[in-house]
């Protein structure tokens, strides 16, 4: 039922298509929910053996935030997980970005588009520069994509950029929801904005993007659940909690040269393009590649 619900949600489907095309024939590119056939045929042993292999002490982090007693929490965790198997983390298949083109013609009200490139890992020196660049590119109402594509040209209802980082790679992308008549025009405009990014960053843009990211960090601290999730994620990724001041300092250190460097580095790589809906007027992939080149 959940797979059926997801298939009825175009803005879920487009990102599944995008991820699968960016990372084909490997775990990181496969749909999280799997397929209906796979779920129906999966035996109980497949689930229990998976849990026995992966749900072990060496792969677990317990995080907590709020009005708590540390010693009491530790005691309760020890009691609750006393029977869990020990063991170290298992090796993961490394991500291998490929890129490419995928399109599905569907009878929908909108054309859903995703255009992206290979990104960076959490440990990459350009990680924070990419975060600032993505925010400036399409991270809000003052971003280049929103202002030009939606406000000035009226080509889309929704448009934004996004970044996803992993331990061994990542993605940078742009999502747009547009009409069938506008689909022919919107992709070239997005390509032009992407291609014109390096060397054109203003001080005001940079300041706004940094302020927006830091405001998001501070606002997230107001949520106990968000604090808890951040702690767990940071320990899994970095091996320690990252103080907000340290993250803010990394963001403040990003200059225009760093933005130019990451823009040229990523936007020159092979693209990934996904389109869903009434796509007859969307440009061919080879033309998109030429515009980005």
C-alpha cells in the first residue's frame, strides 16, 4: 500500500527516478520501498537474517536530548539492549555516480523535472561551500532560481535546489514543477543560471545565504527532536557532536573563491536528468548536456 501511495505522488516518483539514474545498479540507487513483487516474495528469513547482520551494537548510536538524567538513560539503554549482538560495522558498497537521462510520460497536470550532478561527501573540503552555493542558487525566495524562473519569468510554481551528502559521495540537484507549455523553456533557463554561477557571486548574495543557513541551525536547536537527530547523525558521520559555533565558523569561512571553485568542479560533471508527466516538449538530453557545457 505504501508503494502504491508513493507511485501516486509524482514528487516522490521523480526523486526515485533521479536517484536510480544517478547511481544505477547499486544499493544507493535503489528505491527505499522496493518493488511490489519483491515485497510479496520476501520470506521471513530474509528479514530476520538482515536484522541479525545489521542491527548490532557496532552499528548503533543511542542519542537523547531534553530534560534527562544521563546515568539513568545509560542504565535504561543497557537494560533494553543487553541482549543485542555485538560486532563491528560491515563494509558498504561504495557509491559510483554515473548520471544519465530518464523520462516517464504520464497524464499529469504538471511536468516534474530534476536536473543534477555528482555532489560531495560529508568529509569533502568543499562540503560547506556546496551548502552555501546551493542555498544561494535555490534555497529560498531570494535565491537565483526562485527570483528568475518563478518571479520574473513565471515558468514554474515550485523550484528549488538540494544537496545530499553521504560518507562516500553525494548529489547536487534542482527540482522544478512546471506546466506542459512551459516545459520546453524552463530547462534551458535553469541551465543558463547554473552555467552563469561561477564568477558572478556578489557579496550580498553570499551574506544572505550564510545568514539563512545559520538561522536554520539556530532554529533547529529549539526542537528537542531535531537536536536528538542531529546528535545521532553527527556521531554516525563525524564520530562526534559538532558544536553549532563550529559549524557557523565553517560557513563564515566560505568565500566567493570557494563558491567559484565548487561551481566549476561540480557543474562540469556529467549531469543526471529526470522528467515525469506530459514531457513531449522537454528538450532532448543531448541538448541539455550541450547547454551545460
